């Protein structure tokens, strides 16, 4: 009975995952892949309302209606939206690592980092199913370790949206060729 219900739920597209279990994500892997720890801290609505009211009362008394509306939008719409987008970004990267499909791909381009030295942009191409996917990966830690165009890499991608991907390592076949070339010399 339970197996039939599980099959129906899986066929209906529920979040019940069958097959291989999700990958483990340790603190060392988080550092290596530059994945932040995702903690869902609720937005502090009471504090935000207090700050907005404190800022808006003098503006309303001075009849600065436009500034009062802007302060309200900033505190009650813009800041919560930015927090939501940041959390969504961090959580999808973690989900791609835990449950993503693994494939081999090729690096097309590596753009230099900005001032923080953590935001390299790496463009990759890989096969997802039968379709060729070209994607950009922002903040790839391998780029800081000498990733170059035409390198073969291991990529994890989300099955539903292959453009969401992570570059997790160099391809083992390429490393074997490098070792063979060293021993031939």
C-alpha cells in the first residue's frame, strides 16, 4: 500500500526523491566549493516596522510624503526581497550539490576576479541528457586554483534547470593524461 502511494506521489512530481541518496555536505566540502551555510532566519518584521515608523513619523509631520513612502518601501519591501534572493541563491547551490546530476564538461572561458578575488566567472559547456548546455558559474573556487580554457571538469547540474550548475573538480581523465605526460619526460 505504501509503495503504491509512493509511486503515485513520485509520478505526480512530488519532492519525494527515489534512487541514490543525496550527497553529504561537510564543512570541508563547503569551504572547498565556497558554499555558504544556509540558515533560514526569519525577517524581523516587528523591528522593521518599528524602524520604519520611527523614520516616517517626522517625515509625515514635515509633510514629506514621497520620502515617507520611499522609506516604507525600502524597509518593508526592498530589504526583505534582497534577503529572500540571497537565501534562494545559497539554497539552490546547496541543492545542486546534494542532488544534482554529474557530468563532464569543458571550460570555455575564465574571467578574472573582481576586488574580493572570489567572484571569478567561468563559462562551461556540457551535455545534459542529449542537449548541449552552455552556462556561467559565478564564484568558482577552481578558477582561483588555475582553471584555464579547454580544461575538462566535473560538473553537477540540476536536472530541471541544467543552467544551474557547479564546477566541482577537474576531470580524472585529464589528470591521468597530465601524470602520463610528466612520466614520459
